[in-house]
């Protein structure tokens, strides 16, 4: 496997590193996290100007024709900067769903608007009590004369407070845990019957609980084939898992650099604590864990574009499980090596640790994906 980036990918990586270092410092990020909006619309417009929002979409819809490896480069840089803007929710999840399942009119309408920074979206799929069961959908959509009527509730909708439009999973047939019968719908955030309660998450991001009470959606709101939304959801969430793996690797790399610098400068007993062999061994283990996670990040990004659903799922679960374990180890060790300072709000270490913890829990934690991986091996 060739791990070398193309010239364009290397240029993108360099551009993002400069941007994060210059315009997205830790103090700036803390200000945004505490602001009313929770992120910067000016920064979002900069992302559009840089082509980041158009990256994974076909050129005929205003995109740049990128793949999952290109998204990996973006998300790794965002992990280093703890970027708050809803790139994962809007571009990776909802953008890929529209790109892969939308009608020609939906693609022409939505993808250029996302690419231009004009439209924010969120995926409203998980429900209270469903944990990571992708097929567990109790929200219903029933047909009426004008289209569809949606009733139900969605939980922890990432990017929900900012979204202009939602992609909502709802059951059009079958029982709550059937694979068939799940459909996807485009719903305006301000449609009658949509109620949203926004809140900050532990890592400084924002999410929402959303209820739908007799929400009317037109016939053209259906995204993809009726009753066949589960496969589309699984593919989009695999893209999201690959993106999260890259973000975690970026955060781990930044944590290792900060911890190594601290070991070189913090003195105890008249010498830098980095000279103590026990701490050197810990630092070495952290670096090894991060590099092994990087290898799994590459695997996830290469396999995310696979059309073989079983192969893609198996490899993405392997990557998510290993990256989740590494993220927990690196985060905990970084906090321990910084001592009491490691959990203070003023130090970036605690913020990286919180984000890594949330990444592990998002779209299935390490234990869940270990089980999913073992099940796929048994099935094979």
C-alpha cells in the first residue's frame, strides 16, 4: 500500500497546518466554545473559500471530486486544532448521504449550497435508548395527500443547534428493529412541529434533542428509496467513523507534542522530569500507541470508499476499536504526566482528553466495535 500523498494532498495538509497554527489557536477556540453560537461563521466561510466544504462532492455539483483520504487530511488537522465547526455533521455525514442517495434535483440543490458555506445540515438518526443499534428506529413517517407526516424523537443530534436542514430517519414500515422499512427524509429545521433543545457537550461541541410532532414533509423530501435507508445510513456512518479516526489521530499527535514539551521543561529534584526513566517509558508507549492508531486511520480511510459493505464495515470497526483504545490510553497518560494541571480548563490537555473521550463514544465505542468486528469474522 502506498502511503505517500499526492502533491495536491500535501499542499492541502500544509495549508491546514498553517491555518490551525495561525488562526485557530487554543485561546481562540476557547472563546468560540463559550460564545452563544459555539463556532465561527467567518471560519466556516474560510473553509468554503479553501474548498474544504466542496472536497468530497463531484465536480458537476460544485465539488472537487475528493475521496475519503482527502477528508482524512482535513479531519486530522481539525483534530490538532480541536476545531468546533460542524464539518463532520454537514459535509461528511449529510453531504455523503445526499451525494450517494439523493435525486438529481436534491444533489443540484443541496451539494452546491453546502460547498458554498450557505447550508448547514445535521443527521437526526439515533433515538433515546437505542445505544448504537443502527436499525432501531421508532420515529414514524406515514404518507398523506401532500407527502409524509413524521412523528418521533431523536437524541444527541450532532450539529443540530446550527442546522438549517435535517436528514431524519423514520420507519415507513416494519417493526422497531427491522432492517427493512427505514426511510430518510429532508426536513427544514424551522418546519411546524419541529422542537429542538440545544446543549453543549463535554468536549465543547453542541448537540440537540429534537422532537417531531406531525411534521409535514413533501413528496420530494424522501432521500433515496423508500424503506431502504439502512444501507445508506451505514455507509454514511462509516465515512463518519473514518473521519473521527483521523480527528483522533490529530488530537493524539498534538497531545504527545504538548506532553513531551512539558517533560522537557517541568523540573523536579533539580532536573527536568523527562530525565526520569519511568516517564520516558510512558512517553514512548504514548508515541507507539499514536503511530499504531495512525496506521489504522490509513486503513479506515482507504476502506471507507469500498462498495463492499461487509468488508468496509469490518475494517472500519477494527479501526474504530483500536483508535478508541489508543485515544483513551494517550489521553489518560497525558493527563497523568501533567499532574493536577492536566484537568484544568486553562490547559489544552484537558480539552484534548475530553474530545478524545467523546470521539471514542461517537458512533460506537471500542467495546461495541470489537463485538461488531468479531461478529463479522464469524459471519465470514
